[in-house]
C-alpha cells in the first residue's frame, strides 16, 4: 500500500511558511520605503523621484505577491 | 540569479512540490533577486561624498538599517591618501581616497570613486586656500 506522507499535514504548514516569508518581505519593502524617503530628505539628488516611485511599486508588488500566495496556496 | 529558474528544466529539484507551490517558489526567488538588486542599487546611489570649499561630507548607506553621515571642515584635514590598486582600477582610473582628520571621526573613506588623483588634488588646493585665508585673516 502506497501512502503519501505529504498528502494531509505537510502542505498547509508549507503554505504558512511561504505566507510568513512573503509577510517578512512586505515588512522589508516597508523598511525600503522609509529608508528611501529618509535618504531623499538627507540628499538633494536629482534622481530621487524615480527611486521613491520604484520603492512604492516594490512595496505594492510585495503586497500583491503576499495576497496571491495566501489565496493560491 | 535571474536565469536560475530556467535551470529547473534541466535539474528538476523542486518537482516534488505541487505546481502552485512551484510557481510561488519561483516567484519568491525572483523577489529575492529583486531585493538583492534594489538594495545594492540603493547602497550605491546613497553612498555620497561631497567636497565643498569649506567642508567634506561623507554619507555612507551601509545597508537598509544602518547609515552614517559625517562631515569635517577642510582645515581639519591632516592628510589625504589615494589608493589605486589592481588591473581594473588602473585601467578605468578609479580608486579609494582616505582622508585623515583631526576631528572626531578619524578617517573619511571615499571608496571606488572615479579620478581619485583629481579629488586629492582638489582637496590639496582647498587646504592651501584655507591656509592662505587663515594667514591673511579672511573669514571665508
């Protein structure tokens, strides 16, 4: 008799592992936004708006992937 | 790093995962790659060295949670060292400039900057100008 040890318990745990990892990534992207805005205040660089925009896009992407992982897995 | 998931066709090491987990794992890999690239870009972009006629400013963005900003007056500079070493630095004329000051922070490091000799020369001229100003009793 062939019993699949992964069929019942493991995948929900793996799912929450993935979701937690993506949650940490969302926190990381928030830190990036905060740091970029602080550094833009420190420095009067000419390229600050695209960097800030990219930091926000990065954050929204991270949130999107977090929700996607939560729903798909 | 960005091409690594393509190798999964040759080396199916995550084939034991269900397809949705496999997709999210690859997505996660690309996010880690994006984070790595973006953080390296930020640490390059926000590592700034500024030389004015009155002071030098060194802004070090070491990583996302650690940064260091220091400045010193030009007349506090004690010595300037230029280091150009290796084939790449010699070929492309970039290197490090170390500035020793009498102020609290002992050493300013301008790392991997283009034309380091020019920076040292400008610093030398500024220090000479400061000395002249001091001798002549000028404020600026």
